[in-house]
C-alpha cells in the first residue's frame, strides 16, 4: 500500500517496504518570506514567484515519512470576557490601559517628600571643572574634612589702593610695598571658605524631553554644571531642579509631571554640555506632555527691591530758623532787581564813563586808581 510522504518539499507516495535512507529529497528547514522573496532556510535559492517556490527541489536526502508534522499551538480567542485559552489549558487575561479619569483619581499627591536623585558625572565634565580658574585669598588648601575645623585668620574687608598706599578696609596697617601688603596677617578669626563668594544670577535654560516605552528623559542644556552645588529632587509626580553652571548662573525649575514615575529607578547623568534626567515610568503608558496641563502654577513674587510703602517717613533732622534758606518769593524779588539794574545799565551805557585798566572797587564806595578816557577829560 502506497503512503504519502509528509516531508517538506517532497509530497510523493512511497512503498514502506522499499523506503531507504536516500529515497526522499526534502527541505529540513522552514519557509522564509522576506522582501517579496520566497525560499527555504536550509538553502540559498530565492524566487519571487510562489509557484516556483513550491517547485524548488529539496536539498537533503533521507527516508520518507508518513507522519504529519505538528502544527504550532495557536491561541483560541473567545468573544466573552476577552479571555485567551491555549490548547494546554492555560488561561491568560489581558488588561487594557487605564482611562484618564482613573489615572487622575489614582494620582499621588504632589506634597510627598522629595528624594534627591543619584547623579553620575562624566570624566570630561570633571576635567572641565578642574580647568576653571578659582581665585583664592587664603594660603591654606583643603586637604580633607579635618581642615574644616581649623581656625581661619583672614581679612573680612576689601583691599584699598589710595595715593600709593595699600591696606585693607578692615584694619589700619598701611604700606607702600605690595609684597608687604600681601603678607599682612588677617585681623579676624572664623571658618574657612573653600569656594569663592560670587553673586549668583538666576537665568533660564533651554530644556527638552523625549520618552521610550518605560522611561522619560528630560534634557537640560546647562554648560559645565557643578554637581556639588546642583540638586535634582523628585517625588512620584514632581521634579525639582536647581542647577548651578558656569560658576555663577543658577537655573531653577519645578516640573509637575504628566504621569507618575518610580523615583528609586530614576537617575541623573551629567556631561559638559547638558544634564540628562532619566525618569522611570510607574506605568508603561505613553505621556501626552511632559507637564500636567491641569496644574496651575502660583505667580512668583517679583524680585524688586524698590517697593513702594504707604507709610510716611519723617525726616531724622531738626530745622532751626537760622538754617532756613530764602523763600521762593525772596529769590524772585532778587532776580527782578538784577534784571532792572541790568536793563538800566544797558540803556544808559553812553552816559556812563568808560574805564581803562583796572576795574572799580565798590567795597569802599570809591574807585581804585580811576583813569578816565581821554574823550571825557
């Protein structure tokens, strides 16, 4: 009785009594369909015609087989309850994404305590920070935590250079030699300050964000950020950034995030040109925005030192009668007299004698060495 061979690429009938080790020519591999090309994984021949693909001869010889190959298990989908059952009896239930209302109800409070995120500083940033020029007034160097307990003798004032003298504004030792001025010992005792005091300036930084399946990456373009004076803190819904970069610039920003994050698996990476904050998502849900659109930030107070006050401030001095200056009426009368006298002199200039040489001295109502012009003699 002839049997049908179920080897791939064969499909011929054979006699079991005459079945030998080289009777069947078949493909031991699997069919491959890629970029409109069709072929078998066990040989290199490819074609675009499906009929030619079926007629490709086998590449391996063996015995015919009348056993049907087992088909891969396919899930059986039932229409009720969205359940999926496999042939072996396993049951898997898929849960869809939560709705926006449910996520809003389960959203944690923004008042949760903040946690400082761990940061990783690249070697290139460490080298860039070492190259920055930091001026030092003292002679000591920081050699460890024990140096913080030492007493620092310093000058709290400012250097003064006036008329060849050099001295400090906090003490009265003056000298003309600059080296002697530098060698003057401090007049005040206190603690060491290893970082120069600088006027910090609050500025804005450009930032951007992108997301993957399980994380959100916030990039802040702050150049040469100082990790010692920068702090990145977060809870499950809020990200707070305070970054000091380029010595005296500070960037402050608080992000009320669109979704919920896992703080324990979040971190910060610092390079010379930027900071990358990797926030791990609590739920693998695509974020629509970086910040929560429902959050309304409070207006920041204006940093204006000149604030008008309704209180009336009285002067701190007393006014005596002797110190009172001329009133506006007295000043106006004096100006009128000067104008009248000036106009009178200009109108009668031809009748007045001309003086040659020294001007008259009117203090004693007589002329000092008067000399008349010849035409009036």
